[in-house]
C-alpha cells in the first residue's frame, strides 16, 4: 500500500476489503470534506475492483444532485450538513451504483466556519446498507489537512464497524 495512508487507514482499508470480498459485497463512496481520501484508501488494496463499486467527491450541492442523485429539494434551506442529509446522500449513492454499502461524509475541514457557520473539525458520517446509521464527529482540530485525514480514518472505522455489525 502507498505511503499516503497512515497505518490505521491501511489496516482499516485491508479489513474492509477482506470483509466485503469474503461476503461478495460492494461499497460506494460519497465524500466531501475527505476530498477523495476515503476512496483512495479503499482503492489502495489490491483487488479493489471486486468490492469497490465507485464513488464521487460530492463537495458541492450541485454534485450531490448530479452524481449521487439526491433530490435538489432536500437542499432548499441548506444550513450545513445534518444526519438526515448524510443518510439520504449515502442511500442515494448506494442505489445509484447498485452497491451493498455506501459510506458518506460531509462537514467543515477548515480553516473557517464558511457559510454554514459550522466550526472547523466537524463532519457527519453516514453508512447505508444492511446497517444504516449516522454520526457527527468533532475533531477539535483547526487545521484543514489534519481534519481531512481524521475524517478519512473515522469514515473507514465507521464503515468497518457497520460491516462487522451486519455479520454478527
């Protein structure tokens, strides 16, 4: 695996790859503030074509409707990402790509609160599939790059836990 991933990300990506391959399941990714790092981690494992269905960096509202197929009406009064919006995004991308699972995330990496007024270091992660749930993550970090790395790790961890839970 490449050196662009930290040890935990490499381990989680390998674990997810093994879990999905053994079950014959697939995963899609809809990421925003992780900027493609979740997909990069999953694709770093040899044989990724067996379990990685595809995904997109859905950084803008327009990309969420165009790439993930989320109805534009859901963003009519957008004030920042909510668990409900992330759940919808994950389910839309999962359905669009015909995947067993989808991991989605969106928030504020930094350095400022932007138009939503959300503090840097906050993202919402959601998984859709045999287990569906969301979680709001607060890193407390002001640095954009550090948050992107942490959002990636947390997203991979969240997906791995959901897959494990579904097999229990």
